[in-house]
C-alpha cells in the first residue's frame, strides 16, 4: 500500500496525557490521518505490555517499541532484537553487586530484579506500578530491552558494555538498554526498508533524549512545547505542549489534517 505520509509519535509527554491515555481529540486526529491515507506510527521506549490501553485508544497497529528493539507493521512483528542471555547474566551479576535494579522487557511481560528506592521513583515518574519482582525471568524468556536503574552508577554500565549495547538515559534513575545499533532511528529505517516505504514523506513528534535519533531519520521533526531544550534545538518546528493540543497544532502546521 502507498501512503501519502508516515507520522511517528513518541508516547510519554507527546501522544499521551499525564495519565498515559490518548485524549479523544487526539484519537479523532489519528482517524483523520488515516482518512487522508497517512499512516500513524508509535515510536516509543515502552514495550507493548506497558501500553495496552494506549494502543487500544489510538488504534495504532504499526509500532517501533523499546527504542527499536521490537517493530510491528499492522500488528505483525517484522523485527526482534534479542539480547543474549549470557550478556544479561553478566549485567545482572554486576547490578546485584552494586545493589542496582534491573528490568527485563519483551512484547508480553516486564519484570524487575529487586525493589529499590530508585526503582520506585522511576516507575512513579512514569505513572506505572512497580513490576513483579522476578530476578530469574531472563533465563526462560526472550529479552529485547533492559532497564538499568542506577542513579549513581549508570556510567559504570555504559563504560563496560558500550561496545555491545546502546544506552538511553530516560530519567534521573534509569537507562533503557538495547542492542548496540538499535534506536528509534534504526527502527524507522528497518520499517521503511522492510515495507518498501521509500520516498514517502516522514514526520516525527517527540520530547526527550531518545527522540533525537528519530529526528535524524525523518524529513520533518516536531518538538513538543514541553520538550527539553536539546530536542527543541534539533527540531524543524516546535509545537505547543502535549497537554495544550500540541499534536493537533503540529499536524495542521504541516497540512497533514
């Protein structure tokens, strides 16, 4: 199928409100995109298991999850970036020695190795409950993304594993961790290549550090009004805040609605 455009949306502080919901006016805007033969695509650091309500409300079925580690087109997986179990075990053992928490993520579930003050702060900041504690989860489940929760020791891990893994500092307490060449940028490239979407105009909305690679992969980058300054400086256009109709304003600015 040939689309008129592809529009990539970050979730937290972008497409979602503070309660991790898709507002009704945003749902209507997404419907308007489809009616204009434009494909809306989620591009997030989150896993499918975390955002079931948002997926249902948005009715979006093409997604780049976990910073490019898991990609779907019309709910069909087209890429999976599995982290080697032995590598995970090595990181887990170091995290245990440091007293840090480690999160395990795949498309169905997410678990954590221990409850720490930083873990509670991280999930509270993302309006999410603390996951089930299961330090052995990685041994019997495929893992696409790790969450290293180490507010004081985060550089320790990137210094050791920087040649094998990619790290995205997503909060004061944590790092999303995926395979070395994975990012939202690589996810967009893989999706376009796999589905032969070349020469279709591309747009992206985002607000955080892990959205900067996404901006490099698209023709037009839109920073939310609530974005950090680094993101605003890299964007072609700055719209209003996510809580002030920023998505709709941005879509209208580029004549997508």
